[in-house]
């Protein structure tokens, strides 16, 4: 009996563990996750934002918050003083329940003191738009040294699926570009929508990108293709590799490692998801000829930002992946050990609404914003 029990436990651990290197995709249901036993405090700060998209920590006292409507703020966490940063970034006007575009991600890089931004770039001549990347420095209540690093091509009329999260490692900048509702455009590497972008922080192009190696027909900025709407991206604990999250359609939200020259299959596959009508997508949920996600969720949680935890506040979470959910209104922890997911739990749910983004300070406190017209900043600490 003891041998049988030990064998059962061994098999359970094997099938319950997800590896970044596994060829076989795994499907998970976040609604079945247990709530954490970790004790925490969740405090609401006396600050209000309208549909914020991104939060980025400058230091333990100051943060930057972007709103989809176009406003950009530098916030003092001690005094709660909010300085609106004046700018003329040509973004698509945002309207609740309508266009998805606007001012999107903001990422403060402590190494060069630039803020890196993504936005839905509006072409005034055609009234069409594209995902764009820029950088600038904050000076008083304005932006100096504004540089447009990349404007995706082509411009499209659909105002959705811009993707738009940024990750920086060393001198490399990675960003996820959504397929803008163009579906099979994600399989066309001569166009930017539906891809993971890799450029240098000054906008120059790395000469080891796929177009300079085995994919001469690819645009030079493209690192991988076949994504749908990547709204999260982060550097892995090794400081080199990149993990991104992407929305599936009706189910199929997933996380995947960004692979040089990779193709994640949209719209040949939907990672376990289906059309919103309920009809299937492709001949099978996953196809081994495409790069596989690390983990896929069915039903959909509307996955947003992801970051690996580092800090002393929740030291037991060190190296684990924190995931936020819009539809699920939850913050989730994926327990990583030796590049393998060995467990998952919900940190909290149904407390602050649709969680859009978060950042982690040097001590390990987590600051969060929600996708709402009256979002505060919430601090998760002990």
C-alpha cells in the first residue's frame, strides 16, 4: 500500500507541474485555485485615476501612472501629490465602452532615467492607428528628449488589441504588439501586428534578430510572431529570458516564453479557446508545429500584467510569477521552482475590481491599479 501511495504521489506531481521546456501544453482553470494562506494587508491610497493603464515605480517614494485617456502623472506616495505631466503624444482618443486605444504602458528605467511608453498612435491623414513605442525624460511637469522609437505598420482601422506592455533587460527593449483584430495578420511577419518586438532602447535594431538570420522576409524589429493580444511581458529571474502573457478569445489566455523566431500559432490555434460564438478555432486546440505556451487558462480570466516577485516583504514568494486578471478581478501567484510551475493560488479576488497593472518596489510591496473610472492605487504589504 505504501508503494502504491508513493507511486500515486509521484504521478500527481508529474502531471501537476508545468515546465518552461515542456512540449505538451497545460490547461488550467483559475476558478479552482485555492485562496492563499499568506497574511497580508491591502490598503487603498487616497488617489483617484480614470481608467489607468500602467503603473511604474521610479523609487520607493515616486511612481508614474498613465491613463488611457492620455493623462500621465508623477505621484508622491508620501504626500499623495499628483503632478500631471504635459505632453503631445498623438494617441487615439479613448472612450469607455468604445475605442480600446489611448496612452498605454509606461516603464521607468532606473539605468538611464528614461520613461518608455507605448500608445495607440493616431495617423491624422487616414484616421487609422497603430501600436507605437517612444521614450522621454520627465522634466518638471513636462517631457524632454521625446523620441519615437517605432510605429507599427500598417495602420489599421480597428481600435482594439494593441497589446502594448514593455520589458527591458540590459539594452534590449521587448514589447508585445496585438493583432488589432486582424487575426491571420499575426502570421504575416512583413507586418508588425501580432508580434513580439525586440529593439535596443535607443530604437536601433539588434543584428541578431530573426530577419538577419533565418527569416529574411521578417520585419527587422520582429522577434516572434503568432500572438493575439499580449498585455503582459516581463524579464525572467535569469535576467535574460522574457515571458509574456496574451489574451485568447473565449478561453485560451496564456503565458509563454518569448523565443527568437518563434510562432505561437494565432489564428491557426487558440490554446484551448474558441470563437465568442462557441465555434472551434483550427483543427485542434494546440499544434506541435507552433511554439507552445507554458500554461493556458480555460475559461478566460482576461490576463493582464505579469511580473516575477522579488522582495523581502513576501520573501516566501521570491521568484514566483504574479499574474493579474481583469475579468477574474483577482491577483494570482504561480509557484515557480527551477523554472517549473509547481502550484498556483489566488492572493485575493473581488476586492479592487478589474486589475489592470501592478509594480513591485525595492522592498517587495506591490502597488496595483484597476481598470475603472475611479481607480485608486492599492498597496499590498504586510
